[in-house]
């Protein structure tokens, strides 16, 4: 839980003011970007803004030379900056947190992440939670590219903490944020398919629903080309999906029926191979 305390020293107060000044200056560029017409903004990329964000962050990091800061327990130096952005009112309203507060919190997190102070395991965990919780409001504010940066940092910190579930959660959120940040509509739509099918590999069991959908489609296609009871057709489709049928098993089909079974066999082989590969990765964390 991030604390809401005030700056613990004059140095922290001075660094906090620098972070807020840079956040305000950077926020002007963000405001111009968000003020563009929706169609034009969707075709733009956040990369120039992220390059500018890096320069603002480096300007703060260059002056971050803490004179032996005393921290109460395992707390974060800039917890008072994160608090307004993370302890926001409930609800989906993206305006619940001003964009400048989100940017100040993101710059502060980058300063702690890249600064000279070595973080303990607890501090790594707190900083990972701060990054992760910044991701959603950044997406809501129309800055998925910045959210991707936050999720990437969170995932790397969770990896240090050996929390694989949290790392996978951030990996999925990172992939979704990257898809939303794509300027081309066809890439956003194309990236939606692996999300729905398997959650970009982080939700492999979703593929079982995709398998069921495939079996229903092939059952209907074979039923239109076969002259036999439906129960037999269902049995053959289920068997062919994992073990292709022989020539003698398809004599009852009309023209095009064997092509359906061949297509199903190849589709089943590819789908199940991907499914088991993702399952092994999830079980053994390859």
C-alpha cells in the first residue's frame, strides 16, 4: 500500500518540485497530442512523445544525487507523488486523475527505477505495483504507449520478485496496450485475434473454446457433404481433428467432403501444437 506522507526531507521536496515542473512541461506536449481530432490522433504514434519523456526523465535523474535519504522501513522516496494518481475515485472516468498527475507519477517511478538508490525486495514490489496501477489510467487517458512503458517496467520488477503470476498479468496488459498504441487500424484489429484466442499466450486455456468453435464449424461442413447419421459425422470429426481418417473412412462423402477433412486435420495439428506449447510455457515458465 503506497503511503500518502509528505516529503521526508528538503532534498526530496526539491526533487519532487523538479519532477512536477518537468511533468507540467511535458504535459503541454501531451495536451497538444490529445487535442488532435480523434481520427488524426489514432493514426499518430506516441514514440516522439516517449522520446521527449525520456529526455525529461533523464534531466531529473541527472540531478538525483540523494544525500543519504532516511526512509521509514521499506517505503518509496516519492510515495507522496504516486498517491494522488493511484488512490483515485472509483469509476471508469479517465478524467478522475489529471494527466499531469499521471505523468508526474510516471516520471517519479522512472527516477526511482533508474536512480542510484538500490531498492530492496519490498521496494521493488511497491514500485512494481505503482507501475502496474498507472497503466490503466494512462490507457484511459489516451496514452497506451505510456501505459506499455509502465507495464514493461512492472513486469521486469515482478520478475525480480519471482512473482510469475503478476509478471504474466503485466505481460498480457503490455501486449494489449501495445495493440491499442498501433497507429494502423488493421494492426489493431489483427492484434485482437491472438488476444481473443489465447490472451497473447498468457491465457492458453482460452484456446479450448477456439477448438470447440472449430469442431462445430467442421461438423456442420461435413454434415452438408455426408449421407450418414449425425452421430457418425460428429464421431468422425472428433477423431479426424487429432488423428486423420483414412481413404476408406471417407467413401460416403460427396465432392469436397474429403477436402474438409484434410483442412480440419491440418488445422487441428497446428492448433493443438500451439496450445501445448503455450501450456508447457505456462507450467514450466520457459
